[in-house]
C-alpha cells in the first residue's frame, strides 16, 4: 500500500485496533498524516515491545515516570495498563518509594530532561553507570533516555491536540468524517474482506483483553489483601479502578511518580557570560554524532528515529507556508529552530530574526506553552491560534513540536554520554 493511498489511515487504524482493542486519541490525531503515523507506530512498537536492553515492565514504568513530570494522566493511565499486562508488580504503582533503587535513580535525569535538558552533564551519567548493585549499563541507559525523551515529547502532543481532555474516544480526539482520509475506519473498510477479518480478530482480542484485565484485578486484590490493611487496600483499588473502556486508571495523585514537583522549565537566557552553555549544532548534531551513538548501543533504534525525524520534515505544508508568504521548508525550519532555541540549541547558519517574521505572536505563545509546560495548555489555545487553518495543519504543527523537542532532549543526553565515554 503506497503512502499516498487514501485508505492508508483506515488500514493503520484497523491494525492498531486489532492489536490493542481500542483506538487511542493520539493515533486518531496522527491519522491526519498517515505517513508519519506509520513511522511513529513502528518506532513506539520497537521501543516498548521488541527485544531491547530493558525488561518490558520497566519500559512502561519509565514511561509512567516521564508522563508524570507533565501531569499527563492520559499517558500514565495507558502505561499503567501496559505495565500490568507486562507482568509488572502492582506495588510499584504506589509510587517511587516502592520501586527498585535502580529505577528510582533515573528520577534525576528524568526531571532534568523534561524541563531543563541543558543542565544534564557527564556527572549525571557517571552516577548511573558507576559499578554498584544498582548500576546501569550503557545500553540500558540509552534505551531509558530514548524512552524518557519519547514520552516527554508525546506528552506535549497529547496536551497540544487536546487528547488529555479525551479520556475515551470522543471530544477532539475523534477524526472528522469529511473526506475519505478522515472518515470513520469502520465505514471506510465496509465490505473489505481483509479489514472484516481484522475486525473479527479484534473482537476476539477485545474479549481476551477483558478476561486478562479481570485476572489482573484479582491478582492485585490478592496481593493487597495479603500485605496491607483493609482501608489501604480500598484506596489503592480505587486508584486503579477500570473505566468504562476497560482502561486501568493510574494513581489519583501523579506526584507519587516524581520527586521535586516544583522543578520546571525556566527560560534559557542567552547572555554573554553564558556562551559556553549554548549548544551549537555545528559541534554536536544528530546526523553526525547522536545517530551513530544511539544506533551502536541500542541496535536499529537510530534508523527508526531518523526516519521519524525525516518524515515530519517531509510532510506537506504548502498551504501553511503560502498563508505565511514563504516556502514550506523555510516555514518548518522556523518552527523547528524556534523550539530548539528555547532549549538553548543554536544553528550558526540561521538568522533568528526570521522567527518573528514567520511566526505570529499567538502561534509563538502556543508553541512555547506546548513545548515547555504542556500541562498548562487548554483547549481554547488550540482553537484560538490559526483560526483560518485546517485541523490537520494544527496537528502538523504539533508533530513538529513533538519531534523537535524529542531531538533536543536526545542531543543533550547523548552529548553527556559521549563526554562520559571519552573522559
């Protein structure tokens, strides 16, 4: 099936539904850009479900820790369910005080990468890798860093597109049935034998999923009854009560998954005395340095990430650029470089005066909020900026935010790992 096939979004939706038993709002929003969605799903599947340095339950717990930094209940709930399905210990869901020290030690770089990635140093890396009972290997740490950056950036997308307000499948998370590429996948695939078979498989998996969740609930209850008093058990079960869609709800207070909750983003001020702090892409870039390092320590993930970065850069944006009176590549680069600039990453060959010319004030406010403190985003912000633009174009902006932010975090973390390796 070609990338431009109008039925491609429905094909991807059916695949997701058949494997997961539901169609998340994030998938629906990304469905406006099916080429990107395909690349995103492959990368996320590899990170979470394929062979890698980290155990499966730890991967989902790291995702919970990352999402909690931005109070993203949508992602926390999703990964609580996946954590339990992977055989994770329900006691860990009580918070960081109940997890192994090795995982808890990841909290510091989780906090820094989420809010001020320019503060990460080789000393942070050395502390995690030093030989001890709870030390990390380089491969494990690279896997963890990619997971953290992926989930921090995905939290921005969740808030930016309003998925956080859509705990189910309604609200803005539902695609508008205005064209073949946007219509309900059930309608688009009616009469298609292959799709009907996938839907039949999905119904069976949905029943299996319900049985599995019942089994998980019994297991959790048994553990709590054996280890805790009746009142504490009742509260813990209430925190994990299933909603009507069969999704396990995370802890009511997400603060249990993080330390130092007041630590947040601060403007990266470029001052003469702080020139050494500026991250210059000419000295360390994804293409020349980060790609090879991450691919060497965590096989193939570099290729998948690189494909995703290139895919978002290659998405059609002629309509957006035309409204701004510039070429598509110029417009996208302005957004990308503006996001990197907020994290202290500079391109010597770029004139930053272009940013103010290309991006109107309301768009800049929206991009900065979604990038730096996404939990402060509200639905009105999404509706207010670019009123004359299509919904798909707004989703495109959020995809640029997602990928630019993820690459920024990876650059800082991978540079720190490189400095540790050569020291």
